[in-house]
C-alpha cells in the first residue's frame, strides 16, 4: 500500500510540475500539425474521395509516424532529466523512494499524457473536419475515432519506450534519443510485408489493419500484437536493470557551476 501511495504522490507531483514546462505547449503545437498536414494532403490529392473516416486515417498515420514519436520522446527526456538540470535530484535522493520507482512514476505520467494528447488531437481533427466539410461524421464515428487514435498513440508510446529508457534518461543523450525517435517513426511511413513486425507500424495495424490497403498491402493483427508485447517486455527488462547514472548528476552540477569573477 505504501508503494501505491508513493506512486500516487509521484504522479501528482509530476502533474503539478507540468504546469511550468514549456515542452507541453510544444507538444500541443505538434499535435495540431498532424491534422493540418492531412488537410493539406486533401487539397493536393487527385481522385480520392475524402470522407471523415479517410481523413482520420490520414491523421492517424501522420501522427504515428511523423509527430507522436518525437512528442513523447521529447517530453519524456525533458521531465526525466529535469531533476538533473534543475539540480533537484539531490533533494529527491533524501526521500526513501527508489530511483526505479521515481522513473516508473514519470513513465506513468507519460502514459496519461498520451491519452490527453489523443483527446486534444481528436478535438482539433474534428474542428478541422467540420471546417473542411468532409462527410460521414456522426457520434459513432467520433467515439470510434477517439478509441483508435488513443490506441495507436499508446502503441507508439510502447514502441518508443526502449528509446526513452536507453537514451532519454540522460541529460547528454536525450536529444539524440529524440532524433532517433524521429527516424524510427519515419520508417513507419513505408509499406511492406516485413513492416508487419515493425513496432511503429504495429501501432497502426492493431487499430486499423487496412492501413496499407491503399498501397496493395495486407497486414495481420496477430504478428503486430506479438511485436508490441515483445517491445513492452524489452522495456520492462531495461527498466528492471536501470540504475541512476552518477555521471549524469556530475555533469549537471558542472554545467550549473558559476565562474567566479576575479583576476
């Protein structure tokens, strides 16, 4: 019970911190870009009939491959390494909470943010759809849209989790992790049989197995599910063996050192 209470306190504290993090605003802006990009595609597409369902499929594809991997890696690196850059880790270390538990709490906050960003993205996409006038939107579609977008984003969260744990926990490496997440997501824009085993692609396949039908590819849910489960298990193993790197704290302190004025 104490561990559950501690985890609840960690999550509550992290959400209070989020209010002053500008990276959340950056994440919201990037969330807006996905439906805007899909709207741009609709003006350049010749012969394709754009409906609400097709528009949302394009929003989900661009979000899963181009935007959300960067968003989640960027926010993860920011909230995890903030304890070092703000030099607050030494204060946290005095509290009897293991580093792994603190890190797990931050990852749970990221999962909750994933759901929140999914809701924001759906609302923005709905507004743009109304403005564009794509037909086919009704209550059943709206609920289905939220479930699919949220499911896909949670899949992306799981897919990027190993990158977060390996790179985004370090002040020195987390921007490299963001860049890697971008490349990782970009390869999800391709189509092919082998991509049925590519974690980023699985996130879309699990909620929309027909996502490759436009290009003549048929994907299957079972291998996609197995791939996502294996990716999650790999993340659990990495987290279980994760240790606080003392070198990170040293680097952070050195960066915050003030040069004395004098001769």
